[in-house]
C-alpha cells in the first residue's frame, strides 16, 4: 500500500547537491505510475467496448449518428469524471480517505447520524475529528444537523443509501474485472480469425486467475507493475486517435458542439435513449478516483486525470468516431451482449446524495451552488439510469440480485446489532446492586486482572452479573473492555484507550474503551502486546487522575465526565443544539470521570472526597496493586450475549433474528478473535436476551 504522505514528503536539499531533487522527482514519477495502475484502469479500458455497446441494438444510419454518439461520450467524460469527481467530489474526502463509507463516516462525525446509540461526547475530542465551531450566521448548517440528529427516519434513510451504495460497489467489483479483461482478449478475434468465443473465455479466465493471484503482493507493487503498462496504453490511445483523425478527416471534431446530441435524439429518440447505457461505460471507473483516494493525494489524482487520462481518452474516442463515420457498417463486433453497466451508476447516485449533504452540513457553501450540483449530477445520472434499466433483461438482473443479497446481509447485521445493543443497555446491571454487594462484590476477590469484554460504553453489562453468579471468585481488579469503532480513519495511538472508574476506588474496577478508526490496522494483535498497552494506559490514567485531583479537589462537584462541558486541560465549546465541538486536545489529558453521577471516581461510599487520592503514598500503593495483579495473571472474561425474538413477535422478525442474524453472528470473525488469546486464559459465560 502506498502512503500518500510518504509520496508527498519533500527532502530538504543540500547545497551543491541534486540528490534531494532527483529523489523527489523519482518519487513523483513512481507515485504517478501507481496512480495510473490503481485508479484509472477501468476508465482507461472503456474505449474497448463503449461504441460497440452504444450501437449493439441499432445500426448506424448516418454520420450524424456517429457525431451525436461521440458528443454524448465527450460531455459524459466532462460532466462526470472531470466536473463531478475531479473538481468536486475529491474534496469531500475524509482526511484522505474516499468512498461511500468515508462519506458516511464524515457525516456521522459532524452529526450524530449513526443508529447505534454508543456515541460519547469524549469521541469528539479525538484529534482526528478536527471539528470546528460553525459560525453564528450559518444557521442553515446547524438546522440540518439538528434535523439529522433528531430524526430517526432520516438516519435510517441515510444508512439505507450508504448500504445500497456499498453493495453496488461490491457487485461492480465482481463484474468489472471480467468485463475489462474479456473486452481486451476479444480483440484477438479481429487479428486471428481462428479464435472463437470459447477460446476467448478460457484465455480471460486464465488472465483473471493470474491477476487475482498477484494481489497478494500488495497494492503498491501491483500498481507499480501495471502503471507503466497503462501509461503506454494511454499513449497508444492518443496516438491511434491522432492517426485516425488525420486519416479519416477532422470533421469529427464538430462533435464538441452539443447541438449534435439534440439532433441525435430528434432523429431517433428510442435509439439514442438506448445508447445512453453504453455511453455510461465511458465513465466507468470514475468512482474509483474517489474510492481509491486513500492510496494517493487529491492533487496526484487530479493532475494525472486532467493532463494525461482525459486528453488520451478524448483522442481515442474521437479517433474511433472518425473511423466509424467512414465505415458505418463496421460496428457489429459485439463481444459481451449482457454487460451490466445498474452498479457503477448506483454508486454515482449515492455519492451525489452524500456529497450534497456534506456541502450543506460541513462545507456550508451557497445553497444555489448546492442545488446546481444536485440537479446537474443527479439529473444526468437519472437519465442514464432510465436507459440502463432497459438492459436488465439482457443479463443485468444477475448483478441486481447479487447487490440485493449483499444489501440484505448488511442491513440485517446492522438491524440485529442495534437491537442487541439497545437490549443490553436496558438490561445493564444497576449500580445500586454493586454498592450493596460492597467492594468484595459478594464473593472472593482473587489476585489477578480480569478483562471483561462487552459492547457497552456506559454502565455495567448484565453479563457481569452472570459471572458473579456462576464463578466462585472474581479477580482483584476488573476492567470492562469495549472495543469501539469510531467514525474516523485513524485514531492516534496515544488516544487509543479511554479509562474511567466504576464505583469507588476500593472496588478496583475500571472501564476501558479501546477505540479504532475504520482504517486502523490492528498492530497490537496478540494478547501480550494488547495487555501491555492497556496496563500502560491505565497507569497513565491513574497518575493523571491523581494530579488533577490534587489541583481540583476544592472545585470537585462529582459530575459525570460524559456530561461535563470541559475538563481542566481541555477546551470544548457547545453548539446551539448541545453538540460538542473539540479544539483538538489529546484525549488522555481529560480522562478523569465516573460511571455514575452519584459515584465519583474519587468518592467513598458516603460521597465525600477520598482524601488518600491526594497523597503520593496512595498513588504508589495503587500502582503497586496493579503490578501485583498483573503478575498474578490476566484472564479474559468473554460474555456471549445472543438475542432471540420474543414469542409474540411477527414471523418476519423471528426469521430475521433467530435464523439470519444468528447465522451471521456464528460465522463472522469477532474483534476479540484477533487477539489470539490462549484457551487456558479465557472464561466464557453465555447469556440470552429476548427482543
């Protein structure tokens, strides 16, 4: 994988030496070739089949038809890849990450649009959020934000759009490689008459096997190998186009006048409308410019497309049209009758909707500009969509079925997960129960640390009550660990863990939220590394807590940290609807809080300040207690909370929860599985919730 920051890094030059300049130039060339190899493969191979598909159902009646079709291709390339993606959508990236999910993450980070109710105000203080307080005069953005946060219907609609776009991306990824490779191999039939369709299919399958086998060598190496080939390909496209223009005349350049599109539809509306589905193929791969943005910078993609890809594509299409104008009957080399083009377009439409929301919510630009973008992009894509629907009977229905199945899987998973989380929140263990049990929790506290994994970000999970009821003893230190995925690409390592106390200090119970971004690589895989990071962060939290308590003991009010506006070392502002906007303070600097407003992290049973917390001796004792507990051993307490539909539930709900969702949970790899915990250090308790 290529790191765009490494690609853009400039070495400081040394006087009298050209090494730094040569290194930077060489790195830029490598990055440009990798950009070609990863981003522009699909759109670069589209000239192989675009005109064939446009005229596969109707023959070319006149030269004006060719001009009309070429004009459609030219302005499709200008409006979709150039204007929409290169000049607008690329700027909607999520800290360098592109794609449908990145757009959704960006929206969720700027408003509470997620359906899973596990958002914490402290999440907004992660430096990766990079939120800014909106200006007072821009009330429109805040109103949209408030409506999105308070409307469950809008949240569900937004999620459905994202899931639809994601399923289309996956479905398109299944079809596009086969379509591109088969289109290229099909060219053998032109030069070698003995090659038949069956042989073309076999050669295509062999090439696809080789290509997919090479993917294990990582994106950077594959892109560097494919990049030079695509560079030669684009140069050949331009050269062939120039040759055809010179050979068959420059009259084809009249297609830059969009009036020929009108003439094309006026002469034969049905034929022109049907050809739109094939015309869209010239823009296939446009979404890749945004989806693959994580590997490259915005400028590298923009410059490569504007100064290399687009000119070569235009010359290639113009050259083909020049040939067709003089050879009107040479357009029947149809090699893939049922090319499903309903996937790429679906992703484009979802991107348009999400970018429009970002324009209103985050960029806060003029409403007229937003409406112009929406009407132009979505209107154009809906016109293409109406044409593509006409090809469903030719084989595109297979792609639709595949995308529908993927959509249902993702929706069922989201629905079941949300239902499970809400049920666990309702059934969490009351704090009064723990207080009545006392610091020994009504059992024996054995030396050691127990890491109880759960999904709750607040409260004590009900599964902990099962452990107390079934185990003869509980560990001297208990840490509730919640692995949470936050809507940012990467969470800095020093902000990974968020600690809070559960109950008074004598209970030795903590909550730890381990936060990961959606692009984070679990470099701490393996239980020893994870344990060490967790314990080190816990010690930092205790030291910080003792330092802050010694400074703030006179002002302590016992409030829950999740309801605080700002801690002693953080700077946080509150928006008109209660949203928190961080000014970028490291999270561990403000991780002094409690689990319950009436049970402070530094309070004894009667609510008074724990005087020992102010002493250095107490801090040393607690750190020593942690070290001894760790030396005694760390045990992972895993609770499996399954859900079942109630007997009075509807049949559809029973089918979804008891069978489909249960099947997905049994067969999906869980986050804790990546820790590689030895079985001897695990204790598991199962619990079933009725929903």
